[in-house]
C-alpha cells in the first residue's frame, strides 16, 4: 500500500472513529463509516483496493477500532468510580 494511502487511512480513522454510546450500534456505525471512508479515499485519489490490500476489509477494521474505543471508555469510567 502506498505511503499516501496509509497516511490517509490513519488520519481518517483518528478523526472519525470514536467511542459509540452503545456496543449494539457498532456494526451499523462501522458500515456507515466504511462507506464514508471509501468515498473520501476516492476523492483523495486513493483507490479502495490500495487500502484493502494492506488492511483487508475496512468495515471490519473500523468495527474493531470502535470496539477498542468503547472498551477504553468503559475502562476509564470504571477507573473513575470510587473503590467500594
């Protein structure tokens, strides 16, 4: 994958992929974000194939990142609670 495609994907994920309030919505949100990512990549002149060559299915990658963000958010909330 080209360096330009890697930089695009990392920047886009950092900007768009954030913790979702409900784990139930992650797959739905990942699908929406994957379509948006593919469209923005095309606008930037980056073929989706270049991205998929490196990371595979971008929807799965985005879902994974959303899950990680949700888990980190939950861990942070749990650590903020006073010990009982």
